[in-house]
C-alpha cells in the first residue's frame, strides 16, 4: 500500500528541480535562435507593431512548450518513484520505455507521456516499434515471460484503453494502474504547490529581465531609426538562403 507521506516528501524535495529548469531554460535562450524558429509572416499578419509584443510572443511560446516538456519529465520521475514503492518497479534501460515492473506474473513495460494527445501517426508507429523491440529483448532472456505494453498518460482521458497490441491508460486510470490507489490522481495535486509562490516569483524576475534584454536587442537589430520594425531584416535572418 502506498504511503502518501513518502509521496509528499518526494514532491517537496524534487519540485524545485522543475522550477530551476524553467529558470535555466530562460538563461540559455538566445533571441536570434528563437526568431529563426518562428513564422515572421504570422506576426505581420496579426499586425504586431512593437518590439515588446514580438519578444513576448516568441518567449511565451518557448516557455509554454518548454514547460510542458520539463514538467512531463518530472512527472515521469514521480510515477516511477511511486511505482517502485508499491510494486518494486524501476526506470527502464530499454529504448523508448520509461518504466518496468512485475505484477501478477506479467512484466509491464510503460512509456510515459504527459497527456493523451501526444502522438501523430509517425510517433505512434515508432512507439509500437519500441514495444515490439522491448518485448523481443525481454523474451530473449526469458522465453516464457508475459510482456504487456502500456502507454501511460499523466492527465486526460481515454475511454477505450485496449489498443490491441498495447494499453493506453490516462489520468486517473494511469495513476491507479501504477499505484493501486484509485484517488492518487487527486492526492498528488496538493503537494505540487509546495513553495510555488516563491518559485514563481523567482521565475517572474528572470522572465522580466529576459523580456527587457531581448526587447533592447530586438530594437537595435531589427528596428529602423524611427522605431519601425524592419521586417526585411527579420526575414533575412529567418529565411534567406
């Protein structure tokens, strides 16, 4: 049975890693590198007229995407920790597989994702290849092993978990699957707020400095003397061969 005190302690001891990586991702950001990845035509079509608006747009898009990845990795660690306490699971060393554990005579191999809508046809095909390869590798050492493949998603729903050659458990189903606890998906939400205000205040300071720094750099590099945005310069950086 899961000891929720251990879960709370784990979260409080490790949630700082997530917040620090958010700050580090800003510190390593470069304006021109981000501009090269963005669609300048979209900014023009939306009639974006100020350096500050463009800078906020590209930084906010980076932050949103990056946070999802960072927190997804963090939740994966939490899931593995919880499973290790209940079923003795471990971080898998097999490519494409995050968690392995034994239960009721079967070996479960689990690929953990943040939410249910992570896959397109190509990535889903790749996941199935990982499952197939992992099953083959495990059966090489034990031909009689019953390997069950699972795609676990930390939030969301999927009312048809049986996908034929693997199972997909989302949200409540996933957390219950790895822990045996029906309400774990609710129990873990409160500890996640540990020192959140202090951590977010630190992030906001770093974010504000980055916006100011990038805005100044953008004005120098991509604005004319009268303050107008020089779209030609942006397109040359972004698209010129």
